[in-house]
């Protein structure tokens, strides 16, 4: 059984929760491209330079 991520956060985000884990830059970009939402507070998509579309 695998868990589906509920959102992506930048390191140190206060809203990440206790069960979050770090991932590589490539994996973060891949999850954003796959439609996993970015946190609206820490904006990891902006930090990574991810442009949707």
C-alpha cells in the first residue's frame, strides 16, 4: 500500500506536517509535473523554477 502525497513543500515549511520527508530536486519537479499541488505558503514550485505549461 502506498500513500498519495497531499502536497509539496519547501524545506522548513511550517505547514509540512510531521509525516513529511525530503525528496530530491528531480523527484520534486516530477511530482509537480504529475499534478501534486505545491504549498501556497512556501511555494516550492517557485523556488524550483517550475513553470506549469
